[in-house]
C-alpha cells in the first residue's frame, strides 16, 4: 500500500491553503491552471449525477494529500486517525 500512496503523492496534487471545504477544487484548478471558481462550479454540477458526483468527491477527498504530504486514507489505515 505504501507504494500506492507514494504514487499519489508524486502526482503533484495537494490540497491548497485557499480552500472552502476540502480543498479539492483548488487543487485541481491549480494543477490544470484554470480558475478555481470554474472548478468549484463543475464540482457542484457533478453532485447532480446520482452517486457518481458525491461518491467520486469523497473518494478524491480520501486520496488527495494535504500540504504536508499526508493522505487521509493512509492515516486511517495506519491507525493514525483522520485528517489533521
């Protein structure tokens, strides 16, 4: 599992300090070089899709590293608790 989480860390996605909720839209916007509000709007629209929108968001939340590189799912699996 450690190799899997290291691959995620090396992707370059990080939750940004400029976040409203979990920081996923900010992370995606920063990585793709687009406006964060456009990404936030697309995320909100995706919630209209049954299961996929919210389910995908929760999955990404669990796998997107914080600024320090820690991943919420990895912390839970290692018995270190939830996010900081």
